[in-house]
């Protein structure tokens, strides 16, 4: 009997065909072989539609080398593609449309605004959601800023902290503006009259879609912002589990804590203690964060369709209240490497493979009558 085949679908980062998570895919291929799962990597550019073949990337653990091989379409597809502004992303959308009948472990998640609206429909989630509005014209974030002392303005499909502004209301009708450009570079803080804010926001938004969101007070005593990353994944029995949690601290002058933007990861409990919470309070916060993350994953899966993993970015304020900042469908694993949580990192690699095998065997098993 032939091995089930899992294809990891990703995107090249540039025209030189560089892969962002090559080291992760190497580990997944090695661990997949131990489980009896044949794993290869491919992008939409590697698909030969007329031949119904894929010029796949194959990793050989023995030689520690990558090579190319023509392969048939896999039994299951694990979609790791993140949003890009490129022709490669357009090719991805065409692939998803043409081959949507294939078996995917996960489907694309909706944009930030749609996810916020979905979560808002469930009464039990509302207290965990910062107030958020769709930025349709400049008056929308300005009105939100009048209600809250500070807000964030975010691209509706942005990732990695790109294109984010933080606006803080000051005395004498002034506003402090900070943020990151699309290339993640930090914008020096500037003060301007609130009367000039509409023009700045109009130019910042351009033709793109943005949301404005109430800012949760997440600055540490040294002024750096921080948040928490919770990773939840399907296991080898098709059930949601918490794989791990970690804290993230942004660099000086940054309004975000993303690792790709210069942030660093530290153990969740240690960061909670830096925030002044007692051991008992830390345990309570962690239980709340884990329970919330699992409930969100289950709810979104029931609303949207196939999902195999999610990362929730959470803010925890000084009182210990938990807030959902973002939901990330294509989570990286680096936080666990940086915190030294080798077991969480190992689980993060293996769980999608175990879930893929469960899905495959579930369909292959004869139905009882």
C-alpha cells in the first residue's frame, strides 16, 4: 500500500524562488517520514496544469539536500501561503479556484474586519474584543479616537506589523502619531493638531482597506509594547488543542511586537510576571487565554470551514483582562524556538502531520452500515 502524500503549498518570496520557512519544511518532511507520510513542498508556479503534475521540491535527510522531482498531485494539501503584493499571490488565487475540489487541511481565513464581525456575533466573545470600526473615510478613526485615548489603524489584510499606525490623543487637541511603514521600518513619533489628522489618514489609507481599533494599554514599565501569541492546532484525532503560548516584546519606539519587526519572544509566564501579576493571577489568565483560543478556533471553523491551526494575538492589560487583537491562520513557529520551549516547537511541527494522517485514514476507512 502506497504512503499518503501531503503537499505543503507555499509561495516564493521573490523571483529567485526563495522560501521563507525552508527549515520548517525540512523538519516536517523528516517527521512525516517517521509517521508514514510522504511530504513535499510546492508553489502554484510549480504546477503543470496540462500534465496534472507538480515539479515538487523534495528534501533528502540523508544528503541534507533539496532537489526537484515531478510528482502527481498530493492526497492532501497544507496551505501555508501568506498574503503578498505580487504576481505570485495572483497565481495562488487562480490555483485555489481551479483546484478547490482537492482536499485541503485548511482554507483561507477572511480579512480582519470579517473576522471581527464574525466573533462579534457570539455574545460570549464580545467582552474580549477591542472596539473596532471599518475605516471607510477619515472621520471613522477620528470618531473612535474621541472615544478612546489611543487607537490603532491597521490594513485589513496586513501581516507582520506592516502599515500600522498608533494614534494617541494628547492635551490641547494634539495627537501623537507612531507606526510602521509597509516595509516594517519604524516611523519616528510626531505630534500634530487633530485638525490635520484627517488629511494624514486619507493619504495613509490611499486605495487600500483599513480598520481602526481601540488600543489596549500594553506598555511595559520600560515603554515597550508587548502581547501574547497562543497557538492552537488540530491533533491526530481531529480535536483542537493548545500547542503553546509565548510572550512577545517589541523593540524600542515600536508600536508592534512582531518578531519580523525586531520583537523578541520570551516565556509567557515570565512576561506575565513582568506585568506585575501574581502567580495565582498568572495561572488564571493563562487558563482564560487557552480556553478562549480553543473556543475561537472551534467557532471560526464552524463558520468558515476547514482550519487546522490558528494563532491568536492577545493583549492582556494591567487588570489581567484578555483581548483578541488578531487571528492569524498561517502562524510561524519561531516564538517557541526563541523562548526555548522545544516541546511546543516539536508539537507545532508534528501536529499538522498527525492531523493530515487522521483526515486521510478517516476517508480511507470503510464506513460501517
